[in-house]
């Protein structure tokens, strides 16, 4: 399995969209968002320099 499987990318981006909404609503802080992005990058296997990884 590569980190760039279409379903993984869709799930990853959908999760990020939900998290960004939580930040704009004030439910999550920017610091929490960045921490979660790091966790998701590891979960989906994105290397740190990947163009697909969110580097918040």
C-alpha cells in the first residue's frame, strides 16, 4: 500500500476539511489542529515533504 491511494487521499482531505471547520467554529485551536495534522500524516503514511500532507 502506498500513501497515495485514492481512497486514503479522499479520507485524509475530508478529515482535514472537518477539522478546519472545527477551528473556524472555535471548537479546536490552531495548536490542536497542527497536532492532529501530524497524527493524520503519520496515520496515512505521508512523508514530511509530501505535497499532499498538510503542514499546518
